[in-house]
């Protein structure tokens, strides 16, 4: 009986921690899909032109905390997008030759 009492709180903690990390991964992957869809439909970039799209936590304030880095074929720049409060996709910055250029201040 004592073993069941100890294992239930541990199980609840595991579920809560797993849910937290699952939520973050879901949010990052959702943003990644939204940014790729935006680039294809609004910016008329072919899906074949997108080499990589990586969601990440940027540790910036507000909606800029979750961003997606985009690399395109035949383009040395890496672009960083986020979704604002109005659900619009915004180019925050890009890097070129190791130098960051902020677009959205």
C-alpha cells in the first residue's frame, strides 16, 4: 500500500513535467509550420527552396521568445521569423557573414 502512495505523486509530477515540455514542442512545431506556410503562400517561395526551418526559444521578450530560423537555397543569409499578437508572421532579423541585421525593432 505504501508503494502505491509514493508512486502516485511521482506519476503526477512526471505527467506535469511531460505536459510542459510537450506544450513547448507543440508550440514550436506549430510556429514552424505556420512560418513555412506563410513563406510559400504570401512570399511565393517554393517549398523546394527552403533548405531548413528550425524552431527555437530565443529568450527574447513577448512573442519573440519563440522563433523559426529559415535557410534558403542559393542564399547565404539565415532569416529569423516570429508570430506577433495579431498572428502575423514577422521577419525579426537575418544574419549575413556572421553579422546580425535586425529588421523588426
